[in-house]
């Protein structure tokens, strides 16, 4: 069964080009020309991934992403690939903070879009090859099979990509990992020069699992190197 993609984009020529390319690559594809129609289509049938333009005529993409994340059930967890203006890091950072899984600056090559879509869907759907039992660190529980994170039996709100980042760190507890090593561990896109998006994701993860975000005990920053997941917690 084909995976279904929803593109919310007001540039009809771009959407047509992208749609033809993705259909040829084996995906189902639906296009909405504005935010209102896009949200209606997403609610009617939750897609496997949303390609979301930041600039829309009736609502900006950040608000669309916020509304998707505010839904209940499967729709709240639908991966979002945000299309942003080239060279504007603030758009990317805000988009990630709102819950987007990845971003792609315009203009872009269709092949790069396809590669990013496949990477996101692979991270979301591939079965872990390790033992299936959950990882437990004090009150923190990371369930590989269910792809859920709980602190004191309370579910944490993380995107698919943030779950993979946390799992990559937790499976290597006690080891200091550079940003490049973390990105390689989740098999995502290559880290761009001066790209701080991984730090944004770490901030979101800390907000979900740390008791005191300003004094994190679980995910510790090693200045000038990267991050380490502390073995001893709680």
C-alpha cells in the first residue's frame, strides 16, 4: 500500500511538479492550495507525511503545524516537512520548535525532497533490531516498540524525529556524542555547516523529560563537543 503525502502549498506549479515526481516514486499525493483546505484534508484522512509551506495565503505554516500537533490521535503525530525561505535560520528554528520534523529551504531539488521524505518515514516506520524491551532510567521509560516516552507514567509529547534522537542518546548512555555522530545514528540528513537545528530538538526533548530544563540531569551538554545521556538519574 502506497504511503500518502499531503502537500499544503499555494504555488500550484511547484505542487504539480512535486506531485508528478513523488507519484512516479511510488507515493500517493494530495495537494491543498491553502491552509484551511489542507487542515480539512488532513483531518478527513490523516496522511503519512505533510509537506508544509511556511508562507500560505490564509494562515502561516507555523500555525498549521501548531494545529496539527494539537489534534488527537494519529494526526497529532503525523511527520511534518516544512518548506522555508532560503537562508532564514529563524524560520527553521521556529518551525522545529513548533513540532516540524525537518525543513527544506526553497528552491530545492526534487531528489533532495524525496530523500528527506524517505528518511523521515524510515525513522518513523522501521522496526528496531535490538531487544524490544523498554529502556528505563529512573522514572524515565523509552519504549522502542510503542515509540513512546514516559516520565513518571506520564506520556511525553515528542515528534518522531525527537524520539529517535532521544533513543540514540539513551542507547549510548554515558558516551559523549558529537552532533555529527548523533545525526549519523538516526540516519537522517547530513548536518549542514553552522546548522543548529539539532540543538533546537534537544531543547524540545529536555522540555519534555527534564524536571528542570535550566539544569538538565538526563541530557547534558558537553561544551565544544556535543551531548551525553547520563546513566545515573533520579
